[in-house]
C-alpha cells in the first residue's frame, strides 16, 4: 500500500511539475495562418520542455488579453500599439523577432490596375477610384491597422466608402476566404497569402513599397501588474525565439520555394 501511495504521489508531483512548464501566448491570426507555429512549437517543446498554448486573435485583441493578464506574453505586429502596451506598464519590454511584408491581393484581371501602381498609397487610390469589391479585416488587427493607415496616407477615408468596401471583422484566413468568394481586393501579410489554399482567381498584384514592412515582436506581460504572469517561462521562451536555433527555423520556413519570414532578432 505504501508503495502504491508513493507511486501515486510521484505521479501527482510529476504532473504538477509538468503543468508548471505551460504558458499562454496570444498570437496574431496572420502568424497562425502562416503555418510557422506548427514548425516552432514542437521544437520549443523538445528544446525547453515548455508547452506554449496559443490564443489566436487579432493584434488588438491580443493586446487586450495582455492588459487583462489572461496570457503570459504576446506576439503581434503593430509597433505603435506595442509601444503603448509597454508604456502603460502592461508589458515589460518589446523584442523584435522577425519580419515579412504586406501585399495587395486582388482579381487576376486586376480591374483597378494596381499592378502598375508606383506606391501602396497609389494602389489604394486606384481601388477607391474604380470601386471594385474590397475586403477589410475590420477587426483591429495589425493588418487592419496597417490597412487603415494606408487609406489615410492615400487621402481616403473608409467612413465615406460605399457598399464596395466590406469590413468582415474576421481573422486573416477567413478574410482571405471572403475575398476569394467575392473575387475582391484585400491587404494580406505575405505569409498568410502563401499558405492560403483557396486562392481561386486571386493573385498577388502589388508589393515592395517599404511602407508595407511588417515587423513581429514579442512582449512579456508585466508581472508587476499581473503577479500570476509566468515571467520566467516568458523569458525562457524569449531566449529561444531570439536564438540562432530559432533563426534557422524561421529563415528556413518556405512554401513553394518562397521564404515567409526573415529572422531579425538582436
């Protein structure tokens, strides 16, 4: 009997120790839709014995989860919002991990002619002038924030747009599915587009403007605000995400021979 009890206690203690190496991280739908998480998470588990549970939401919602203390860290892509998150004490710091770029997707016959645009702002001006269907994430995500900034820089105001502008309030994959069904224009991150299977008649029409640069950063939740936040595990994960090991996996992740992210952690 004593041996049985000892065995049960050992199992309970072992289970508790294993459960201690679990943390929650809010990540963007664009990161999740890229497929990179499926590459990184098993390696993190193998190298660190750390299980990272992902909450997949837009950047705006990820920041809200961090401010509420519902996660231990976030991985998002909207620099101004991230800096505000750190400035108000919700996060301890911001650490850049990798980048890719935003791209303009649309019907392959390109009725607005954006493939010939000289800049992202001009591409959106051409869409606004032609008024073909355009799908917006409409969800306060990093992609949505970038899209709104681009409309502003192009001299357009989305509040005045008619029925051709469709805000769907959805993640990147769902928004791309809507655009495919409508044969509409949409702003996407390159990784989600490359990993998207239901392209239909859509094509990548415009890219390359420096303003479309898309940086991803890691932000630990501040334990001074949320004492239950797992600071040590977040630091452990940050060390791994900024290591040469992570860099090789991130730079080596390709689809159809195209690189989805570039590692740039310092």
